[in-house]
């Protein structure tokens, strides 16, 4: 089976794009929604392009930190960040916000940045050791995680203010 290098899933959220964007772009919320992310520390919120942050992740007995940087933040439209470990690129995560009826079509996407060379192989090895997930299984783990995250964001966004 060929390795997949990206994923994308969507859900319709019962809230306007501005509200959903505000929730998602506050990276400190990620620990509430993601099945792997437990905590995000942002030194100077709000997040904007260039903002760096630290993520603490856990899956089963495995725990690992990541360093991230926001690469794109277009209010009510798109929010993207890259994560890495020990200076090695790991993944790009992002969200798109599109009006749909009275709500928002929220799309989460993931792209594997471990594409070639010695640095990619080192990042893959670290992922296997620290996260307990080899590259072949990472797509399945992330696919399930994206679905869970999107549903949790949708629930939060629909809660009364």
C-alpha cells in the first residue's frame, strides 16, 4: 500500500465562520478537542503568522512535545501551522472556514512534512519512538483524530455563549 502524505475532512458547524475561526485560532483550545494534544502554550496570544508555540501530546503510554509556528492566519477563512520536533519538520495542520447556510463548513487538513532525506528518516524514527506510531499507521491515527477533533469543535461552537 502506498503511503499517504495528506488528509482532509470536513464537518458543518452550527455557528458563523467568525466564531469558529476565533475558537480554532486560539491554539490553547486544542487540548480540549484533539485526542492526542493535551496542552498548547502560546507565549503571546493571539496567534498570528510567525507565532511560535509548544504542544504537549499524549497517546496511550507515549508522550511527546512539539514546537509549532503559525504560517497562515486569515480571519474567518484559514488558519495553518507547522509542527516539528528537535528542529525536524513533522507536519502541517490547518483549518479552512467556509460559509454554509447559517453555519460553517470547517475543514481540517494534515500534510506529512517528512518527505525525503536523512532529516525525514530521523523525524520518522522519532515519531515511532516518542508517539508510538510509525509512518504507515500515522495516516489512520490522524484520520480518526481529525474526525474526533472536528466533532468536538462543532459541539463547542454550537454551545450557547
